[in-house]
C-alpha cells in the first residue's frame, strides 16, 4: 500500500512539472507571436523523443524515477508520447491492424469530439 502511495506521488510530482512546462511553452510561443498549435506540436514531438530516449536509457533508473519521468512528466507534457508508444509497440509486435486502429481511432475520435463540442 505504501509503495502505491509513493508511486502515485512520483507520478503526481512529475505531472505537475510536465503540465507547468507545457503551459509555459504556450505562453512563450504566444508572447513571440507564434500560433498556439505550434507550441503543441513542439511539446508533442519533443515529449515523444524524450519519452523514447528514456525507454532506451532506463537501465539503472529506479522505478520511481521512471514513474516520475514517463507517466508523470512526459504524460502531462504530452499524451502524444504515450499514444505514439502504444502505436509503435503494436506495430513492433506485428499487430499492424491494431496499430492502425489505435492511430486512426484516437485521431478521428478526438477530432470528431472536438468538432462536436464547437457546435
């Protein structure tokens, strides 16, 4: 039970930092006249890159640090990194149909929900 609380705390702390960085990035981009979507693109691409780099260099890292970084920090910075991991994992496992479904359903469902909410 105590380990679950400690794990949750690591995700919470990492998430707070990741969400704060995402928000700060959008403020900086806005200040310099860039469109909002450009900051989203940047954090999604960088978040995905660093998420996968953290997977490659995870040996020797404590479980708490992995929870802090991957689920907390990168998870709050961008859910795109998790989405990319799920698609890539299915593809790597030879589950091509599942990879395509994950990709298209997430993109289309998200966009359709967004369009529906603007009506």
